[in-house]
C-alpha cells in the first residue's frame, strides 16, 4: 500500500459526494422496487386472448429488465458503502493494484473506483 493518501479535507469532499450519490441511488432503488411490487394498474383482462398473451410477454420482459436494474442498483449501493468504509479507514482513492493514488477526476466520476485508469486498462 502506498504511503501517500488523500488529505482529510479531500476525503471529506469525497465523503459528501458519495453520500449524495448514495441517497440518490437508494431513492432510485426504492422506485424500482415499487414498480416491481405493483401488480400493474393497466391489466389486459378485458382484451382478446391473443393480445393478452403478447401483452403478458411484454410485461414479463419489462419486469425482468426492472429486476436487473434493481440488482445493478443494489451492487452500486454496496460499492458506494464500501467506498465510505475506505474513507473512514483513510485508504480511499488508493489503487488496489498499483498502490498509487487514483486521479481525483476519476473518483469524481466513479467515486467507488478501486483501480486507477492504468490498472483498469490492463484488465
């Protein structure tokens, strides 16, 4: 691990950014979960059987896509929470491959990053 790390002020800046993203991500996840839990207000009960079958297939595909989005959102939230742990441990922003600091620009765009651009490109 590198001896160089971000200053406490820099870590505080990233902590604020991550907490904002975390709050938004949790709200987005709640919306996705709500859309999955609703039994659908626009049913096809009163339509022809052929149309109903097509509509049900479309609804199933949409629900699967929503479930995938929810799963990705949960992973994103876990990654942000892990980034907050690294801030508390004062290891945030240190590339896990090279041990060097990850560029601030990268961390502002991808605050949960654990690899520098160089290390990411080598994967």
